[in-house]
C-alpha cells in the first residue's frame, strides 16, 4: 500500500443489537448497558438439540427494516445500514462521483433463509426468492436503488472482514478504480445452532450477564457474548465534513492453526508495524488502541503484549465487545464506527471496568483528543488486520 492520500469516512449507518440506526448504537453504548438480552433457545446445550436449549445471552438485531428490502433479516439490515450511511454522507456535504463502488464484508449470509430452504421449503422456491438467498442480491438491489456503476464485490476474512473491507476500499480509491466507496459489513448469523458451536469451542459465554462473562483485558474474562450487526460507511477523497481519516493499514495471516494465534506473534506484530509504516506515522502518535478484545485469553494477551511493546505509556486500549457483543463478520466495522463517531463527538463510551484490569484499559466515558487510533482485528484462523485512523484532516 502507498502513503496516506486523504481518504475519509464521511457517512455512517448502523443496525445493531441496540436497534436500527447509528444513534441507537451510540446511545446504547452511552448507557453502558450491554445490547445482549436473555433469549430463549440460546442457552446451555443439554444434549437434545436446539429444542432443549433454555435462554441465553445474545445481542440479536431486533425486528425491523423494510419488507421491500428483502425476505430475510440479513438483506433488510444491510440495505438499511447502507441507506443510512449514504443519506448521512449527503447531509454532511458529500456528492458522489461517477464511479461509486460497493464492498460488502460478509462471512455468512441469509442463514435463516437457507435453513428454511432445506428444512421447511424442501428446496422448492420461486426463482426470485431463491436468488434472494445469495449475498450478491442485496448488493445488486442497492446498486440499482442509487444508480451506482462502480465495481461491487464481497470481502470475507472472518472477524477481520470489516478491516479487510476498509483496506480494500482504500486500495480502490488510491488506484483510481472508483471515485467513492460504500462499504457495508453484515453479520446476522445468530441461530441456536451457530451459537452452540461457538460455546463448544470454549469462546462464547451465554450463561451470565455480558459484563460478568466478557471482560476484555480484565481478570475473570471467560470469552465473548455473540452479537449481530450491519454497519456501513461512505469513503471518499472529497468529504466536506468527515468523521475520521483512514491513514493506512495492513493485513497478514498466521498460517498456523484454525483457531489459535501463532504464539510467536510474528505476523500480528508485522501487521501493526506495517500499518504504521503504510500510514507514515510513528507509534508515538497513537493514543488509542481500539482492540479486537474478545475477552479470550489468547487474543487479549496478544494485543496487550503488543500495546506494551509498541505504544507510549499514555496510549490506552479498549474494546466495546462487552456492550455490542462479538458481531463476527461485522465486528471490526462496528468498532471502527465507534472510533469514528468518537472523533466527531469528542469522546468514546467504553465499557465499565468490573475487575482488576490491564493498566492501559480505558473505561467509562473517555475524552478523545487528536491522537491516532489503531484498530486491530484478529480473525479466527489467523487473519490479522490493523487500520490506522485519525481525526478529520
């Protein structure tokens, strides 16, 4: 990647467990009350399949959206978030260029519709309804809605998908392939079956309040509570009133294990160093590490170790996963949105501290100054990604 070129986030849209809209996300975070609620069918596995599960803590997107946006929750959330980001960018003075591209960061698409396709509808659907199962369909309908003619493409890198999409958008803009990019990251995959397997992996907590079970960089953390989200950004070189500037970033892969981080941390370190080099900034300019921070021992230890090695003593770290949940393929995008909104509003609503913590941990309402934010995301399977964000230029 080349040096920084004035690429900015100028529109934000969000659908999360807190509700439909970026203000619902922001106000939900400000309450410091987790989005997760006890939901029937997501509790402990008693060996009898999903029908035997009691209530468990998950942060599912509530019902909503437009019927005309699609049959499934996935398509409705994706198009609602994108529409909000585009309208927000227009209000803030953005005028789209001739070639607006669309990137959709996604791991799993219409999981509920696919389940019904096989188990309830026995593979018998009208062609139009069958096409709605494809993750490319809501992208195409969004392009039609706005008359955008740039490239449209899915990006997938597990939990790092949002960062991967942001870095791909940066490359598109720098290379001149597009004039502007709409980036959406969507994950509405919380079914009892999916949650149960993450519980079996030993990383997901469903049996206690999120602030009790998910404590990134604090003692007693048992993992993460699962969440859902669709988050969208408009990225442009021509933003009049941007939220944040995207200075640079980097990605690498551990090539080590399906779930575990390489204990040498070589590739994770490389991503941090390469991201700062790509942004053209020293580590001393970083004030905030907006961490992946899922509350698992290996991820939290990895990020805390690198923060202590690389950043100044007054650089803080935080993770909003105890509040929004771990939104899987949309996780990085939710967390980028929090950082960008934080620059715009002068503070970040971080989760409360509930146990002895790493000395860098930020908690509560954190004032944000003009120092840089590094957003790291460590996707399962070895997908390392780091993005460097700045206040609007």
